[in-house]
């Protein structure tokens, strides 16, 4: 009979880690709802309490990084499903203005602060400023539950978020790539060539792969969901190969 032993802290058993996360997801959003807060606030507080800077039950290991990245990609996936493209086209001007202003103003102020006040180099100052020039879609699931996903203001905010996140991740890709070699003409041709090739292939291949698969498999909501989700994650990885972030 195996010896009984209490789990060590931080937890190392992946089953215990996943079980703990599931309990937190079940309990803390419900507590947040009871006091009138968004569910996402409960999840954030749960992470702070049990994380490495709280009680230390769960550390930021490979399992947590995997779950976090998958969750973030899934939120972006849900946002894409909920966006009405016709409404985006109608609100394209305010979306573009909102996205560019909310990105360029923090970027400019942050770069100036980092360069002139903290003595950073230009690349470091730009990279730091880009971190708080982007938005987040963490609260988007709550917006969906409230039935506001198709509201023009929400569409503009989501579109602006996609713009700021794309630009911030583009800056990250440029700075990360430039730190590994000389930023000559060949560097820029390779970087933007791969990005453009990836975007063109994605827009061309994704609809055709979906049409071919659904034509062969027929209509099945569960299969459709798995196929679309699989393509989302596969092409997210291909984005990484092209020099972009998977998100």
C-alpha cells in the first residue's frame, strides 16, 4: 500500500493543478456575481490569491502557461465569432480612429518618458510603451452574456482592440527579430514578406479548407466546432512561424 503524503506547495501534480483551477473557475465567478462584480474580476482575484505572489499553491509553470495561452486564443476566437462584419464595415472609420488614437498616444508618451526620463534606448522605450498601448478582451465573455456583443460601441471597442493588439505585437516581433541580428534591408523584406504571405495564405486557405471538410463530413455541430477551433490554433502557430505572435 503506497504511503500517504500531503501535496507539496506549490502543487506539482498536473491533476491537482487542473482540479484546483476548475474549482476556482466554479467558485470565484459565483462569489463575484453575488457582490455585483464581473465574473472575470473573481477569476483575477483567484489567480492573485493562489498564485506565486499569493499563497503560492500554483506557480507559473508550463501547465499554467499552456492554459493561459489557450484561454487567450479562445477569447479572441469568441470575439471573432461574435463580431458582425457588416457592422464593422459600417463603423470602420470610428473603429480605425479609436484604435489608432488609443495606441499612438500611449505609445508616444511612453516612448518619450522611457527615453528622456529613464534613459532607455529607443527600442527598449518603444517596446515598453507598446505594452500599455494595447487593450484586452478579457471582459468580452461578460459582454456576450449581457447581450451587448453587437452594440456599435462594443464593435468599435473590439475592433480598436484588435488594431492596438496587432500593432503592439508587430512592434514586439520587430524588436525581438532585430535584437537577434542586423536590421538591414533584407531583414525588413524577410519580416514583412513572411507576414504578408501568412495573411494571404490564411485568407485563401481557411475558407476553402472549411468548405471542403464540411462538404465531406456533412453538417454536425460538434464536428464543425472542433474543425474550426483546430484551424484557429493551427494557423495561430503558423503566425508564430511567420514572425507574429499566435494571438
